[in-house]
C-alpha cells in the first residue's frame, strides 16, 4: 500500500467483494452431495410414486407371500400386493405429515421464541414455563395421548407433530434472539422508535433464517422417524396406506422366513434420514450455522 | 553476540475457505540476543500473532509452517515433537495470550490452576507446590495471594486475571516469554502497572521477551528492538530508538504519525456566543438487581451515576473520559434513551428529556443520535448498507424510497464512501468503513446532539486517526453538539473542546480541554494523565522500564 492511501483524509476505496460461495463449498464435500442426492430421490419418489410404480398399492395380485420374480421385482406381501409399489409409496404420508407438522411448529415456535427472547419479563416467564411443562411430559406418552384425542388422520398427525416440536423451536429461537437483541443494531432501531413488529420481523428474524433452515431439516428427519415408530406401534398410519414403519411391523411375523420384507423398508427409511442429516450437516457448516442446540 | 532466538526465512501459510493457499507470514528473519525485548507491531491481520505463536511451534488450525526455521538457544523448535514439545512449551518458552478470561478455566480456582502448572513444569511436590504458586502470585503483584488463590477467574478483575496468566507463564522460569496483546483489554492505569510488572520480572529472570501489540506507545515503553509487520511481511526492524526517531519505511512513518498523543492541537473552537444546548442537572441513576421473586420490588444497588451536572454549548464537543465501570456509557444510554429511570434533569434546547426512546416524541428521537462502539454489531448483518441507511431516513422524514436512496448516497459521500457501497453488506466492509456507515446513519437524521460511544476503540491506529480527522471535519462543518466518550485521553484530547472526567459515577473534573490536560484539578485526572503519558514518546523512557540487558 502506498503512503497516500494511509494519509488521514484519503477516501477508502471499496475493496472487491469477497467471493463467498457457500453452496459450492458444500457441494465439494462428498457426504453433503450424497445427502442431497438421497433427499432429492426421496422427494421425487414421494411426489411421483403413484405414476411410476408398476402396480397400484392396493391391488391384490397373488394369493399371498411370493418371492421376487420378473413380474413382481420384490415379490408380493402377505395379502398379495406388489411390494415394490408399496415400498415406493411408503414414505409419502410420513413425509407429508412431517413437513406440515414441522412447518407449523417452526412458524409458531419462532413467534413465541421471538417474543419470549426479545420482550422478556413476565411474558418470557409464562411462555418458557409452559414450554418446560410440555417438554416435561415423556414424548411418546404425550404423542399417545394426543393420538387418542385427535385420531390418526393425516391432519391430526400433523397437528400432533406440530405440538410436540414447537417447544424445542421456541427454546432455540429464544436463545438466539437474546443474543441478537443484545447487539447494537437492535439498539439503533429502538432508539429510532421502531414498532415491536418491525424489530422482531425485519431486524431480528432475517438473522435467524440459517438457524431455522437447519432446525426445519433436522426436526423433519426426527419427525419422520417418530411417525414410523408410531405406525410400528399401531398409533400412526394404518392400513391400507403403505408406510415403512407399518411395513416393518407387518414383516415381524415373517422375519425368519422372508427377512427382506423387514430389511427393505428399514433401509429406505434409513436412507432418507441419513440423507437429510448429511445434507443438513454440510449445508449448516457451509453457511456457518452453528450451535443450533437442537435437543433431539 | 550469539543469537538466543533465531528465526530464519519463516513462512507460514493457511488455506482459506475456497481452499487456496494464503500466506500469513512471508520469509521472516529475526535474531535476538538473550535478555533482549522485542516489540512486534502491526495492524490487525498483519501476521504478528501468527509469527509470535511460531516461537512455540504453534499455528492456528488450518495453518502450517511452509518454510524456514525457528531456533531457541540452539534447539530447532519446529522439529520438536510430542513430549519434547510439551516440555518446551511452558518450560523453556511461555506464552501470555490476549484474553485472560478465556485462557483460565472457569471451574477451577486460581490457586488450583497455578498449582497444576507448577506440578506439571517443575519437580516440586507437596507443600512446596502451593508455596511456589503463591510466591508467583506475589511476584506478579497480586494482593493477598492466599485469599485470591481461593477465588474463581470470574471473581477477580481483568487486571488481576492478566497477572494470574502472567504468573502461570513464569512457573518454570522460562527463557523466552511471548506476550500477545496482553494489556489491550485493560484500562490505561491498570495497563501501566501490568507493564511495569512485566518489565521488572523480565529483568529479574533475564528472559528474552517478545511483545506483540498494535499499540506503539506500549511497545516503545517496553522494548529495545522493534519489528514492524504488514500483510505478513517484516517491513522494518531495528533498534527501538532508531525506528521511532528515523523510520525508514513509509508505512512505519505513517504508523508513528498516527500514534494518538495528548500533546495534539485541539479542535477548531465553536462560535463564541453560542447558547447552552444540552443541560444535565443532578443526574442520578441506579441499576436494579432483580429480586428473583414475582411482585417483589427489585433491589437498588450502588448508584451508577451519582449527581452529575454539566452543560454543553451549541457546536461544542464534550469529551467524557473514565475507566471501565465509571458510568460514562450509562450517561450516553440515558441521554439517548436506551435505558430509562434516571433522577434529575436533562434538557435539550429547553425541552425536558425523560424516559426511554419509545416514550419520547418522534422529533426528539431524531434530534439525538448515537454512534456505537462496535461498528459490526451496530449494523444488521442481514441488511444491505442501502437498507441500513434508507430505513432511518424514511422513518424520521417520511421520504419516498427513491428520495431516501438519494439522501443515503449523499450521506455516504459525506463520509467519503462511494455509492457502490449501497449494495454491500456490513461483513463485506472493513472496520473503518463499517464505522463510517454508522456515522452516516446517525448524521442522516440531522441530529442536534450526536453521542459517540468509544467509536474508535475497535479500530487500528491509522484508521482511528482517519476516523478522528473525519469526525473533526463533520463536527466543524455542521457546528454539531457532541458528546464523545472514550477511555483514551489521547483521543479525547484531539476532538474535545471541553473534557469531563468520570470516576465511579461521579464527576471528578470538568473544564476546558487545555485546563484539564495541563492543569488538572483532581488527583484522579492526574493519575489518568500519568498512565497515558508514561507511554508518550518524548524521547526519554519512563523510569523503571528496562532497556536491552545485553546491549
């Protein structure tokens, strides 16, 4: 640098913008790439399974259990339905329930978390004690009670997922909000006399987006697992809708004679969960979202 | 003279986020005799800390030693491995890092931490371990070592913490002590005492000392030799006196010129017959400690501000100086409306100011503007500079988006920034540029009173110097009334017409700049001035500071 550039009144010249390509960096990691491919694959299946599946999910084609054959690539299940077609559709309901439920919990949780973290005082106390109370109930017990109350429809399962996941989102958002609210740009907005809604939605929320994206993905993967567990226990999705958890449960009786009926849905379920987790890991690191304090 | 520390052609590189190899230190070659004191100066990002760490064969994660050697008393430091390296670190060479709080374990008492190090680095056992630890604490000037040893790091002051960390570095009487900005976070009076202590200990041990700092005054007071770094390159080195008296490199010259000094010319005087604009009378303030029980009144604590009175004429800058905890930032927060609940009177042009900003009139909020200490935290990282500047303009003046944008460009130009900055985000700006945007936002509201809270303390010296020059120009052009808060008397001396000295919430002294600086009335002011001027390079070292022992 020359002396002129350092002389007291020299105008600083805008340095060229530092190229920041987090997405490219994320894709450079093989694990993230694998994760993204798996997620995209499963989303594609969930959307188009009925169109590309060889048979209808409910059509009874044989007399009962048959091994894989040229007609039925993965065989048919106990009552003679094509296993491949059912496997392809097995994630649809779980994904739908997880996506709507978790979206709801993110929206509601963010609102409450923002208010609790920024406004503080007795409002914070009330919101947080209620949150604690909800979190104190063992999760599976809470879900069981809610299922018995609301039923096993798609909408009610989504509602239940929303209720179960909201407290966690509130906690995470509140913690981050408290950190952000201590920064001077929030002070500047307050000194300007901005409305509460402006400070929450325009000053604080944009800084939460990375965190919320990660929260969303991680909680989705957890919700899918939970729904599968529920179906396995008979509290979730029920016949004739195909579901991986349900399929694992059905396969329990034939696990020693025809183990692939158990292994295949287990693998598809795991591949989706692992895919989401790999993708989130890589993206979160690339975009610098850390300390999500996700308690799963 | 055989070299004690020998760094030869040392190059340290690291990988950036895109995987490119970047050079942090380029071919540094430095030699030091035993007992010499070397100051490494440079601005942030110049590679000075990286160089200092290399003496302990340490790099930050992701960095590596690409070339060159480091020798200490004949030992090839970079070739040390495992056990040998562990014995070397803390044994023959010790490091004092910048932030004492993060280098002490919060869950252990001071005494326990020191004793652990004594056991690790010496052969002492049993009772002698504790005795050695206590003697180290005494040596570093910690009061009542027995009592202090039982405390946890968060229970002692910043200055004491730094002394503890220095004591930890002295456990095994190292032959090389590396100090990385050890006093940057301390108040000036505390800093002066810690430096004196370091100088005494160094003399006693006859150790070689390497002191990294961005503060040339500190380096000058302590060191016999100087290395100036910029962009990873050693651009000048030599005898401290020579470098200060006759710097060869242009950058060194500009660094030395930018050193804040108390003996500077003050700002251009305001109009003689202007009237009082801001009046503060008998200002008192308590922070409330929450009682922990609902409906129970919170307890009042010691007053943060205790009966402050002062007035400010139009076009005048009042420098508010004091150490951390003196309440100077509370004054700013009360006047700006960031905190509420004071007793006493504050008026601006005769209008009484009270309560938090939310309760004030829109006009009043516009008339008082504030610039914050940390430029990055004062700008929303999720917004562009355009959003940051346009919002206040629309809010205060109800401008249309395009008119607000035009005014934002104007505000940037006033701060000597081009319109291309509008589309940038805060993180893409340097610290100095961020602070200019902070000023632009405050000034765009056309305030009657501008409050600057430590606005230059986060900046490097040359940038600080530019910032102050810019402030002086704007203040004069607009004949603005300002309160300028700083812990640094040299900064205050440059910008203030009048100076107020604050200690423990009380006004120790207020008066004209020259009177306060040259004929201080209170002891406290004299102490502050002494602490600040023990580093002032007037050619003579302050008594008690060692020169090179081998020279």
